[in-house]
C-alpha cells in the first residue's frame, strides 16, 4: 500500500544532524526502497522553501524529482476546506497544507506518515489513517 509522506518526515530525514537510529528515518528509507512513498506538490514546496544556498536547493530539488506528485484536484481543495471547518468547530487547528494532505490521503485511501502530532488530533474527527514505523 502506498503511503503519503508529510513534510515533517522528509525534513527529519534530510537534516544533517539526524539521529542515525531514528525509526522514522529508517521507515522512510524502507518505504522508498519499496516504492511506496508518495508526495504532493505542496509538501515539495515546503521542503524546498527557505533554502538559501542555490546549490543545495538544486541538489534537493533533483533528489525529490524521483518522487512524482500525486495529483491534487479541485475536490481535494474543497475537502481540505471542509476538513479545516470540521476540525476548527471542534477546537482543533491545523495548516491548509495539513488538511490538503488529509484530503488527498482520504481520496486515495492511503495512510499518512508524519511526526506532526496535529494529525493525531485530526484523526479523531477525520477519516484518515496514520502510518507508523514498523520498527
């Protein structure tokens, strides 16, 4: 089964000072080896934003090009807004990108791999599933 990987997981794996024995990073590597990791354009944009060094930007951009984006549709944006409204009514806050990740994951019926604890709160109110490291 495919897995939609959140920015938080990619960021953890791409940090220079990452812990070598991180179960999250190990799981990401396994998902990549199994060709199960999925990305959406807004996650790609978050990962590439803020890189000051152009050489580093190009290197990361080129590495990430190995992961094609799942298509984001008008329906996904509408669902994301609905998810935002549902959660906000319950006192749960999140970013537009987080709710877009949820919407795409629901439409494709795939779990989300994240280290962002907000998704645990979203899961209470939204029909999402979360992927946990197998290790």
